[in-house]
């Protein structure tokens, strides 16, 4: 299911990716999370649509507990938009594509 356009992050490479040249949208998720699975295809679509403009990434919170803890993530899915290593905005819960597009546009 994972697309080659969606970057899989871990605690070790997280900081390097979010401080990259382009904005980064990170989907904090877990395999057992129903709403996370529901939003997955939308994340894949956005990765294709914004290729070269925005980095779209996913982080499994079960495998990488340090980073979600650092950002105070208590519910998933949580999507955080970063630009120059800083949080621009975030959304928690399974939301529609239009809300995610509006979120991404804040950083472009």
C-alpha cells in the first residue's frame, strides 16, 4: 500500500527531513488505527499531487515513540505541517482532502 512518494520517517531521521528545503506534512499513525487507515489513500494522493513542492511523510507512533512524545501527540491520526523545521499548523483526526489541501497551502 505504501507509495514510493510517501516518505517513511523514524525518530533518527525526523529532524533532518523536517528541516529540509520544502515544507513537510507528517502523518503520525499506527497500523491498528482505523481512522489512520481511512486517511491513508488521501495522503497517497497528496504525495503525488504535491511531488517536488511538499514532502509528504508518515511516522508509525508505535515504532517511533520519541518524536510523537516531543510534539505532545495524544491522538492519531495527527498531521503536522512543518516549514524550515517549525510547526506551521496541525490537524488531528480523519479529515477530508480539502482540509489537508488548505493546511498544505499555508506553507506554500
